[in-house]
């Protein structure tokens, strides 16, 4: 279905007030197009903490309590842990709310289909938010590739480094959900930050044709293992490859990079923490 814009601010509810709220709330603060009417989280402490941001909003322990309160909600900003996505999203679509949810959408295709079927049956918009597609350096990279400025595409290289040193401060309670994902075989480098990289590759160059992969582990001189997993994806209809390196190491700080290789050079987008534009380099002899 298509979304018809409202002639008034969208009445939104935050469903889940954990760590990821701190990033998503930035799009709502000072935004005249939205009115935050409700906050939902089972934790009384988190509800009290977040209500300081929205004194006029009402707080609830569950989405069902909000739905029965009589408060009118147009859209839900769903910030639930991934294992709760399918049931939670289907419940909220059933309340008649449009849903904007976090990646990963879910853990398997059957859960995804359940959510899509519910959105269609209820006539609501269901969106899986992918903020990388709005990141300006990547948009400049896409424009440069499509313009042919650096020649015919030969490959796309993505690198992710996960580490215990530095990075975003995440409470143990949030990591417990990541551990639950890992127990289901949904590791953090693919079903969390890695989701962004796959989404970016598909956005830039289209569907994946095949995925060979390999892994290696080496012992550095100091304590701790460094593990590297590489996956080379054939992207159709072109004959070039997309290589993604996933590195887990105690030795360096976290980081990520993305670059496109063309016949006349390469163009790279800096990590999302940087605000500098995409940079270009040319081959050397």
C-alpha cells in the first residue's frame, strides 16, 4: 500500500526504551512532523528515565495496555530485541498502527512472512529501518559509481572489526539479547551490524548470486585470538565480487570500512562515525 501523508503531526509511540532508543530518539527530538504520545517498556526505571524526554507522553508497561488506553497512535517506533520482533510487530499491526522496526527484521523467513502477511491483512505500512541508505558518504559513493566516473565496477570490499576495546557502551542487559541470538545461530557480526553491510551491498548493486566463504583463526603474540571470516558474494548480473571481512579481535579498536573497486581506481566511504565525504584513489604502478 502507499502512505498518504497526514495534515498534522504523526502520533508516535516508542515500543522499547533500551539502549537503541538513544540513537532513534534523535530523529524525533525537535521534529515538528511528529508528536510522541506514548512510551512503552516493562521496566519502570526505563519508563521514568525516558519520560524526562517527553513529559507530555504517557508511559505503559506493555503495548496492549497502550492500545486499551484510548490514546490514538498512528505509528509505532519498535525498538524490541530481535527475538521478540515477529510476535510484537504482528500484535502492533493488529492494533492498527503503522510500524517502523529495527534490523534485523527477524531470524528466519517464516517469521518474516508472518509479519508481511499481517501488514497486508491489516492494511498497514511495515518498514525495516536501514539508516545506512541515508548516510551521505554512501549516497555519494553510489552516485559516483552510477556516473561511471571511476570506470566499470570490479568489486566491493567491506570490512568489520569487532572488539572488546572501545566502541559503543552497551549495558549487560542488552548484550543478554545478543547472547540469545548467538544461541540461535544468529551471530552479532551478521545479524546485527553486518545487516547494514548486506543491505548496503544490495542497495548499491542488486541481488546476490552465490556466497562462498572461508574462516581462519590465528594467535597473536599477546593473549587472545583473532578470528577472520571472509565471504565473497557474486553479485548479478555483473561478474564481479563483493567481499566482506568480519574480524573479531581483542587487539584493536572497533571499526568498519566500505570501498568499491573499478577499472580506473577505487572509491571509499568512511565509517559512519565520520562526517567526511567519500574519498577516491587511483591505481599505482
